[in-house]
C-alpha cells in the first residue's frame, strides 16, 4: 500500500474489492467496463499532460512555500473588501469543520435544521440592519447582487412602464467600479440602458424605471438620500441601495429612507478577503417583491406535529421550473460564508456590532484630524470608515509600499484610506508617519481614538436591531461553541454518510486541500492589491487555468464566475461577443434539449437569446433529427447549442460528435454544461466531443465542498476563437484582448477556494484523475447492478451501462400510495440523505455515488434502498399510516409514552442492523411546505406571531 499516494486516499474502493464489484456488474476489468460505457470515438488517445502527482506532504510544503510569495500588507484599499477578524470559535467550529463545509443545499429540511437556523440568523441580520422586510439566503458578491437588484426592478415595473418600454436605469457615479462593470455586462442583453451620473443632478425623467445608490460612496462620502428616494417615488422610479453592512450599525437604514432593494456584501462580518472571495452577498427587499426575488429564502413553517420547522421557501421560483421565464439564473448561494457572517452577528450582538462600527469610524476620524495637522486635507463632507485626502499619490505610494501599506489611489492627487476592525492606534501612527515622510515633515503620534463623529446628525441610527434572544445570549466562547455544536448535530453531512446526489457530485473534500485556506498569506490578500504582492496567487491561479486547459482540451480559462450558473452565463456572453465581433450580432437563437438543467434556459434568457427547445428520445437521448431540423431552420440566426455531457440522464450519447458538427455546419457554437465532468476527466474532454466552451463546477468535479449550498466556482474554458472575449475587471485587467465586462466583482472570482481544486489536481495527477473517473463509473454501475430487480433503471447506454449516475424510476409505486418524496424521507431513518429527487424526470431518484465512496458504504446505501423497496411492497394506497408516510421518525417520537403506529419502534428507527452503530436522528418530523409558503416568515420572529387564527 502506497501510503503517500493521495489518489489512494481519495478513491474509495480498495484493490481487493474490485473483483467482487466487477463480478457483480458482469465484466472482467475496469477497462472492459469503460469500453462498454464510453463511445470509442471520443476516447482520449494519450494521458493528460499534467505534472507528476505530489504527495500530501509534498503539496503541504509546496503550498506553504508558494504562499510566501504573497506579501500581506496592511490594507486600506476598501472598495468593498476589508481586513476583518475571524472569531476563533467560528474559524475552528464552522470554517474548518467538515460538519459544516461538506453539507449539501438544504433541500431535505428535516436533516438540515441546524444549517437552516444559521441561515435564518443571517437573513434576520440583513433584514434588521437594512430596515427591509425580507431577505434571501445570500448571493454571490456585491456586484452580482446589484445586477440582480436591477433585474428585479426591471421585472416589477409598472404596467405603464412595461407598455412604454421604460428601460433606463440610473447608476450613481459613487458606485463601486467593479459593480458598475457587472451592471454593464448584465444590462445590455436584456435591454436595459445604464445612465451613470451624479445623484444630485438627476432629473427623475419618466424614461427611468429604477436607480442604484452607493451608501457610503466608493471613496467614503456619506449622503442623505431621503430626498432623492422621495422624489424618485413620486416619479415611480424604484431605488436600490448598495450599502456597507457594518456602517448600518450606526447609519440610518436604507429601508427607513424608502429603499425598494438593498444589496451588499457581508465579507467584513468575519470572512477573510481571500483575494476576492468567496463572500456572502446579501439581498433584501420588500415583501411585495418576494416572488421576483432571486436566490433562495429560508422560511419558518411547522412539522407534522405542529412544531416549528425551517425550510427553503417559495420553491416554485427555482430555475428548473421557471426555465427561460426565470429573471435570474441564481441556483446557489454562499451559504458557508453566510453562516459565518450570521454567526459573527450572533457572537457580537447588537452592542458588539455598534462597538466595532464606532471604533472603525473613530479610527477614520482620528486619522483625518491627524493628517489635517500635516496639511493633508480630507474632502468628504461626511464619512463612516473611508477618508479621501489630497496629496501627491506617487510620493505617498512609494513610502507606503516601503512600509508594507496599501492605500487606494483614484488619481494623481487623491488617496482613499478605508479603515477596518483590525486598525489599531499603532496603525494610525504608522499612517501619520508615512504621510509625514512623503511630505518631508516631522511626524507625531496619537495616543487614543477621538470620540468626535463625522456622521450627519440626520443619519445617525436611532432604530434598534437584533433584539432577538439568539443575538444576545451567545457572547462568551463557551456559549457560542455550544450553540454551533447544537446546530451542527441537527445536520447530516458527508462526515456522517455518503450523499449520493445525482448531478451534484458530493465527493471527498480532502483535509490536505482545505488546510491552506486558513493560512494568512493566502486568506488575507485584497483582490485589488498590486499584482506584485500576489505572486503566489497569480502563480497558483495561472497554473490552475493551465491544468483546466489540459483537462478540457481548450486554449484558455477564466476563473472569474463564482457559481456554475454564472459560468453558463459567462460562456454564453463570450459566444455572443464572438458573433458580434464578426458582424453577426443577429445570431441569437440558442438550442437547448428538453432534458437540460433548468439554469441553462435561464442563463440563455439573461444573455438575451431566443430559446428553442429540442426533443428528447424515449431513451433519454437528444433527438438528433429534431435538432437537425431546428438547426437548419434557424441557421441564419443560430448562436449556439447548450448540451450536457454525459447527458442529464446519465448516458454518454454516441451521437455527440454528429451533434456538435451539425451545429458548426449551421453557423453556431457549442456550449457544454460541465455539471457531469466527473465522468469525463482523463477519458474524454469537451474539445474532443466538439464543444467550443464549457463551464466546470469546481464545487463538484474538482473537490471544492458544497458548504451547505455554496461556495461554488464555475470557471469557463474556451477554444482559441473565444479566448479574446474572456471577461476582465475594471481595476485589475484580466481576460482577453476583446474582453467582455465583468461577470463578477473580483478579477479571479472566489480565488481562495481555487486553492482546493489546485490541490486536488496537483495531488491526483493525470493517472489519479483518470482513475477517479473510472471509479466513479465503476461505483455507479455496481450500484446499478445491485438495484436491478428492485428498481427500474431509466436510460442506459447502448451496452446497458450507466455513466457516473443513474435514475431509479419510482413512479409505479403510486399504486401502493407511495411517492418518491416518501422514499426520500424514509432514507433519513436509515442515516442517508436522499439522492436528487424528481430531476430530471419527475417521480425518480437520480443517484451519483462518486469515486470517493468505498464498497462498504455503497453496500449500506444499496441495502437501505432495497429494504425500503420491501417496505413499499407492504404499503397500500388506502392505508397511509405506514412507515414510509410517517417518515422521518424523530427521537421524540421513539421516546414518547404514546406510540400510535401499526409497526414497532425498532422498525421505525432501526430497520437494518448497521444503523444502531451510528444512528442519525432527524430533528423534526416532515415539514409542511404548503403552510410555510402560505405564511412566509424569513426572520427570527417566533412562529406564534404568525399562526393562523
């Protein structure tokens, strides 16, 4: 046994298990299985050209040495990113805890109550600080949240505004530059015209449907926008605010000024800068807009017994239902980071947040007053944490960087300095000394912070916030540690059992990949720091791009999109730019198979494309003749085909090269959805099948953990013709020569977690990556063989094989009164999270075991589903008081004096022998979704306040 081979630790099945697994499948070797599964004409002819695999020890040393090339300067750059203090109990018990970072999106609410409560805390924090009525479970970053606000306001225009095609959107010149770039990207395809200007001279014309203001402004100016909002309202113009969340502990909330939407980032609530991400953005709005709101909302409902239970609310807004009618393609959130930010608010409470905000403000005031004594004058009339001073930028920059300090320099005579919770009196004295040296003057020191306020009296916050018990009872470390543990115990994550979600690839997130995220020389770099200070990052990110180029067979990669759906959008926007560069901007028809992921048509609609849906055959494959007819019909306007490979049905379609050739012959390009890339790596690739661009889910195939619903990273890889159009950033130039504007706020998106995928690829190497794909296929086909005779399997390849996932057909069980949801809930009693339910086919389970699961775990899961199949056989349509309909069974049920069920407690809780050894107890009974939607509550208010009379 090669104890230093990382692939051996990552891949579950042991060498000694293979013969048993292969015999069960009915093949004599993995090679034969792959031959029967994957079309031969798309097989790679040579191994991936990657560096030899590092051992875990070698990688640990390598990443530490590479990290030393990053220079961690004191950062006062601001622009939405600030040094922050990550409370140690949050770092140790959430950020570094697989119980939190390996959880899946809380679709199965009964085994996710802890995570749901933590996100509810986040939503409550956002609602109360912003003064709004409803908030979601976080978005990707401030720039994309602002774009979502613009899209929402466009969607909720008045009837007359829609009739008159009112399409102008005012953007304050105070907006963060990266936010403006994202707004530019998102506005054009959907017919919105941006008008950037001074809010004080805005004319409130009826040509405008909405506006967005920065609060405070990008260089610190605090404005009272009350009059602006009032005038806008008179003219039926709805106003969004992009607000610094810490400032709202001391400033009047946007809600109190009449805002329609408030967005921002919660990064400075205890989340490292990480060279740009991941961080949880926030989005809050009015209750009347809830059905146009992007992303997910956590709501309060009740379970079967009437007890309080949390769930994801308003599920009909998900893209797989709305598809091309969706106004947003958001299908993930930054949940892990939202949990951290929400817990930061829990730990500090309202008084703690006020203390931190006041200290930050005092640091800014103290420094401004000191610099004034040096003849350096501050120009903001009011400010919270950022001062804008006039001085020779080049002279100051030279001295500052010599002292390892970064300011932001808007022009040759201006310097912006943003203060943060890490700023000390010693830091202020260092800043004074830097300016004194640059000016050739004698320095002096201050001994304490001034208590003078530079906030207008009219904007000083008087309203209370975070009065709920949860924000006032956990201020000692012992209290917080126990609260976090209490929530963690309610959640099933990968550290408990396998999560076999089809299309979601819940694989091992190895500790050696995760450890670098806690290193200060990786997580403390500002995304707009001078590039020479981020040499380690640039080296790592460029190497990761190169690795992904090799794996996909493409020529270029951008890591900027910070979710899979954002990757889809970026790929389509690159295709759009390519056609426009050839004077073929009329090419706007996007062909999408009916089996596609729901975000595909949503993304295409956002890219301004006309969506034509193509048919799927009874076998689950693309109907090539229908595709051919539609490609020819639209050949003059054909932009692209969006295709998932292997298909969403878990099949390698043998006609894929014919399909891509057909699109190219008719003037279009091929976008490949990379959701199922775990079945390609090392065996085939998007370039080989004829695609032009693909996105990759680094949070699936490349080992970034799901974090309870995020972070995600969705880079796109492109061929040579699309490289010039890869996206840029307004502050740090990245991307191609004809780059589209920004897809997300930071130049490299969620750069910090890219370390995980870099570590995964670097330690797996070419051979390990190929082996992982082979074992993913092996595990899926082993499970398929075990399920045969118990469950019908939908859609197999020409030799009867599955790809890396399969679909169990549960529709016939309705004859026994059993729905697929009943199976999902009963699996909880067996200690498992359900596979993907009713996607892509209603009434089915889509199962993907991944390569990380060992034979014993595969067998436990198969045994559970086979046992449930026997329970289904015993059920009848006219008797709903059975073990499936009553699932899941809680500890409270089992220990109650009353037991009014026709089966034993043992059958309810311990249907198989192995369960007793490691029993996981769902914390609530089945949640009432309909009640939760009828009585939408998305904050910490007690449920009694919302009970129906």
